[in-house]
C-alpha cells in the first residue's frame, strides 16, 4: 500500500520548490495529493494495526478530494457560467453528502456519493481538456497534465465503483482483486501523470506559468 501511494507523495515533493511561483490551482492539486497520501497511510494502519474498518476515512477524503479538485478547476477556467456551476456544487455536494449520513452508516463507504463525485470531477476536467477557449491562459501548466490524469482515473474507476456493491454481494472473492487491478493501477497512473506535469514545470528554464 505504501509503495502504491508514493506517486501522491512525489507530486507534493515536486510542488514544494515551485510553491512560491505556483498559482492557487496548482497548490490545491499539490495539497490534494498530500491529503490522498495521508488518507491511504491512515487507512492502511487502520486495517493492519488496529484491525478496524477504514471506509470512514475514504468517506471523509472524498469530500476533501471534491473540494480541492473542483476548486483547482474553478481557478483554471475563465467561463463565467461553468465557474458559477462549480461554485454552487462546491457548497451543495458536501452538504448533501454530510446530510446523507443522517440515514446512512458513516463507517460504510458511500458508494453512491463516491460515484457522483467521480462523475462530477470527470465532467469538470473534461471541460478543461475539451474546451481550450474556456481555460485561463495562465493555467496551461501543469493543469493540462493534471486534468489528463484525473480523466483517465475517474472515467476508468466509475464503472467499477458503480457495481462494486453488487460484485461484493455476488462474487466477494473478486472484489479485492478487481480493486487492485482497476483502482490501484489507475491511481498510480493518475498521480504519475500529475507528477509529470509538475516535473516538466520544474525543469523548464523560463519562469513557470502561474496556474
């Protein structure tokens, strides 16, 4: 688990020497990578050391992920309508998810909220990639690689998490295997692509573009 989480740590470490020259969007992505790394480590020790259910950690992390990545896209585009939609969802989605725990058990992973989170973040990042006219000119690096990494991951894992509860119920022995092959491998690819964006920015000779 620790080795699979190293790409998140790599993103954070690559961002540190650039921090003073990074804009808000890139800083939010670096923070999100750091939070993801800490969540994975906490979840691992929760299971291995304390033999406890760790799904509540990912319920909390999901909210941080949505806020940080949506915020990064918000600061990376200049389309007023899209920015208003993202701003509304930045408030509405976390509130709805938190209210859902009045009826749902917080210690169990909220698969519906997770899938909605993935879909929304996929759409936000696709908008950034597909409509270059919507991009803030200052946000080309490293947000282009960030969005590619996010689209690859979110679109790749959404079908799996949509049917995860069904898989666990009917083929429990397959659930962890599929998780390892789909989620873990795509997560590594996601953060390696993001790390590439920061690395390219780091090794550029000219002053990095604020993003």
